[in-house]
């Protein structure tokens, strides 16, 4: 009998791609989302890609009774928790909003998982490493004090999961994502930022589409080869596959420890300027950009050592940054055509 995976935040950017990956791998998937930061585009896209309707529950994970009811209704073998606010700047201005939502919802997931013996995969972030002393970072690299409440919630949720695994006999995995970008090759699901994008790639695609006048490159005086920051841009479909590998590892009892952490990145540093140039080249267009002052809070350079994920999850990034940037542009054109 196939196993059932609950995807909280399954209508969002990462959740929708993970849902497709899980379903294609043979899992039954239940999507739950309060739609606070998205519309139905990705849910409809998921169903179109899969050629079937998936169970969808509109609910808020801060509502403990609703979470309990959900776990009682479906026999859930594992939960992947994405439902959270994710704007770094907003979290600095409104820390309580972030602490209440991101911690409260995860506590409810953990409570229900304890009651039902459900395994938990948490979507963490490379932000937990702060400005690393050494690059690339391994899972053993020290976590640094968070520079935003958003980053702090990622660290705290990792700790909540570790402690609950120890105490309650469930299994847990935290995946630390680097910079997820791109879209599904079908261009039916992708990132739908509300308002002005904070992240680089949606800003690039919106500028190329004429929705934004000019991309600002935040700083070209960093101590890197071309002076712009280095990041590890991980393709969203590759990222989704890492979740399938991790869930399978949990459900097939293949974990070495009941709580494990994996970096999910490519292992390749790419500068902001390199990314912009790769976007121009692969899509055959010129991007309007200018050099602007540094953005507060940005680290100079961070990229993953993904060795552990390859060894233990059997997972490795495969899509080239060019293909990923082509998919991001295809998605931008797809949504521009709908508006
Ligand atoms: C990448 C690079 C910018 C926009 C953040 C969160 C992280 C994770 C992913 C999300 C940096 C530069 C950006 C622009 C630019 N969480 N940039 N002009 O900051 O590495 O990570 O998003 O949910 O936790 O911190 O990603 O895409 O914002 O920036 O020059 O208009 O692009 O300075 O060097 P970041 P990003």
C-alpha cells in the first residue's frame, strides 16, 4: 500500500514542486495550505502536470484543532512542513508575526506527529550558517547567531524537531536549502512573489518582462573575483527530488540517526553578475541592470558542500544553472500571459 505524505504549504513555490515529485514517485500526497501567500495557480498547475486532482485542505497550521482533525482524517506517514512566512526584511519589522506563525504552526505539526507517530521533514535554510568562516559549508559548520527573526525561526524549528525526535520516537530530517530558483519544465508551476520581489531571480525575470525597470545589483565591492556576492543556486526540481529521497529514507527506516540534517545545494558558487550574464545568454536577451549599494544583512559568500546528501540520500543536483534560468524565464512568460 502506498504511503501518504502531508505537504503543509503545498500550494507554494517549493511545496508545489515537492508535491509533483512525491506523487510521481508513487506517494499519495495531501496538500494543506492557508493560501496566505499564494493563489490557486500552483495547485492547478500541480493537478495539470499530474493529470489528476490531489486532496487539498485549506487550513491554517496555527489552528491546533484543524491540524489535529487533518491528522485524524488522513493516515499520514510523513509530513513535510513548508507552511511559513519567508520575507527576511518583514521579519525584522514584525518579529512577533514571524514567531507566532512559524513557530506556532510547527509546534502544532510536532504535537500531531507525536500523537500519530508521523515522521517529520522540516524545510530549513542555509541562513542558519550566517556568514560562514569557511566555505563550502558542511552540516558540521557552526550555526551562527541569526541575523533576522526569520532565520531565528529556522534555527529554533530545527531544535524543536531534534528534541521531539529524541523524546517521542519519531524520525526527523532537516534539509538546509541554499538558494532555490527556477521552475518546473512544464512552466505550469513556479514562484509567484507578491509585490516587489526580494530575491534575485524573480527580480531578474520581472525586469526582463518589463514589470520592473532595472535590476539593482547590491554591491560590487565584496572580496570576490567580480566583487559581487557568491551563492549556491539550486534548481527547484532538483531540490524537490531531495525531498523524495529524504522521505523515502525516513519511511524505509534507512536513517543512521533518528534526526539528520542535510545541505541541499549544488556545491558550485555563482556570483550575482555571473548569474545575470548566464540569464542573458541562455535566454538571448539584454537585462537592464545597475550597480547599487550593498543590501544590509547580505553575507559575502556561501555555498554548500553537498557530499553528505550524495552519500546518504543518493541525491545530487543535476540541472545546469543555464537550464534552470531558462525555466525561470519560461515561467515568467507563462504568468505574464495570464495577467
Ligand atoms: C541573492 C544575491 C543579493 C536581489 C534569501 C534568504 C534565505 C532564503 C533565500 C527564503 C545576494 C543579490 C538580490 C536583487 C541583488 N530564504 N540581489 N539584487 O539573500 O541569498 O537568501 O533567500 O525564503 O534565507 O536570506 O537570496 O535571492 O535575496 O539574493 O543584487 O534585487 O542576489 O545581494 O547577493 P539570499 P536573494
